[in-house]
C-alpha cells in the first residue's frame, strides 16, 4: 500500500472482542504455569550440576508433580514432560551410582 493511504479497519464484533479477552487471560495463566515448570527444572538441574545428590532427590518429586500439572493444564505436551522426567531420572541415577575406576 502506498504511504499515506488510509487503512480501513473492520469493526470488531462482540465475539471477536470476547475471544481477545479470553486469549489474554489464557496467556497470563499459561505463562505462569510455564514459568513455574521452568523454575523447578532449573533448580533440579542446578542441584545435579553441583553433584548434590540429597538436594536432587528431594526435588525429584516436586519437579515431577509440577510437570504432570503442566500436562493437565495443557501447557506441556505429555511426551515432552515424559522426556524431561526420563532425562532427569537418568541424571539422578547416574549421580547415585558409584563411580567405576
């Protein structure tokens, strides 16, 4: 469109305005849930990186329940959550296993 040409805006119907409000509310909830999941995963990964087995084992249950909650809220896909849980479990088990010389 050439510069200076007036743009025609279509009038928004009631249903469109309602959909905009719903999307905004969902965005707030989804962001909060996604942030909560990322925070707990960061905490357990920090414990694993610092080789702190006690802290990692303490965080496993809460992390898994937070991942499951995100699946129920449809923030994460169930396969994504299972992949996170599997990799975290492998990391905890590797930390738990005695080192072979």
